[in-house]
C-alpha cells in the first residue's frame, strides 16, 4: 500500500497506476472501524485499484463542534486499511486540500440540505460537498463508496453528482452494526459506559418502528411519536431530531407509501450519534 500525504505525491502515485484502471474511492475521516472496512472491501472487490482518503475535514465542522476532539490514530488506520485491500492511502493536511484557505465552495441548495442534520448543522453539508468534490477532482474515481449510515450525506452527494454531471458512480453500502445493534461510528469511542449502554436505544427504537411498519402502521406521526418516546425514556439522551421522510428526495410525508427513511440524531453530553432505517 502506497501512502500519499501531499497532492504532488498523490498525483505521482495515480500517474504510476495509469488511466486505464478502474478506481474505487472511499472517503473517510479515519479512526477506521468495520463500517469503513466494508466500504474498502467493496471497492477492492469491484475495481482495479482502491484509494482511501483519511481527512478530518475542517470545513464540515462549525465552530464549537468536535473537530479537535475527533478521534485520530493514523498508524492503526493504515494497518487496517492495508489489510482490507487499500492500494493507495491519501492522508493530507488541511493546507494540501485548501492551499489558499477555504474560499471556494460547492453547495447543494434546497430542502435536502436543510432538514435533518442541516437544522442543527447548517454549514455541514457545504463542507462535505466541497471536500468530496475536491477529492473527486484529485482522484477521478470510477466509483465512490459511501455508507447508508449517513443517509442524508448519501442523498446530498447523489444529488450533487447528478446536478454537476460528475463522472463517478456512487455506491451505497449498508450500515454495519456492533453485535448489540449500535451503528458503528468513530465517535462511539467518545461515549462513557453508561452513555454507550443508553445509545442502544437509537437502533432499538428504529427497529421497533420498523416492526410496527411491517405490521401495517403507515402513519408517520404515530411512528415518530413512538421513536421519540422510546429514546426519551433514556435519561442521558437529548434528541436532535427524529424524522421520517421520502427515501429518495427527503421530502416530508404524512404516511408511508413508497420507501421512506426513518432517521434519528441524538446527543449525549459530548457526542452526537446518528442512525436510520429504511421502511420499505
Ligand atoms: P466518516 O469517517 O464518519 O466520515 O465515514 C466515512 C464513510 O464511512 C461514510 O461514507 C460513512 O457513511 C461510512 N460509514 C461510517 N460508519 C458506517 C457504518 N457503521 N456502516 C457503514 N458505513 C459507515
């Protein structure tokens, strides 16, 4: 596995690979877990070359968010990345990605970026789409791999790729969970034991809603109320949002006719966790 820390090194490595190879690209912020490794393995299985980026992107964090506290361990990550099939690991400094400072942005406008995480993190997706664009422009992947865990990110990136006619195929991989159901996240390590225990309510409340839906309950209000009351029964939780939206467009719905996304964001003292389920 090659490691590139600068754009110049990345270009040299990509030139050596040549233009006739398919490239599978996995963008991450590192502190790798099995969710990330599933993306790398999928890319490795479907492409000639697998490129992984590890970059804690400052433009997607607002002042006061956990940019500095975000967990990092490059040595461990590089070993895991290599074992999962990464051929080229791009690990740049912010000055490599934003050499003139962050002054040019790519932004997906509209409700799709304003709902869910966009309510409490209004500048977040602008940072995400900007850095993903920069990385696509540097790497020119054939396919890029994202996790359904960040369902709104997937919807926003798919829209950006459509709107800008970007020549890349977006592949979405299912949520990888701990044995007890908690969705894997680099931020899980920031939970104290009691929070870690109570965090199970995210997946449990979504699974309960899924079971109600499968049993014939189609009312969005009813299902949302159920999820809210189950999460609120855990005293260390603070709900950021609970919503059920059209799966493709993220538009609001009153009852579930086509696939819907039930998504939650819950804060613990220092840590905000996401989870979701597709109701289909
Ligand atoms: P992050 O490092 O958190 O920015 O995540 C990098 C990529 O891994 C994103 O596409 C995430 O959606 C994906 N990812 C994170 N956690 C999981 C998970 N538990 N299962 C599947 N994909 C995940």
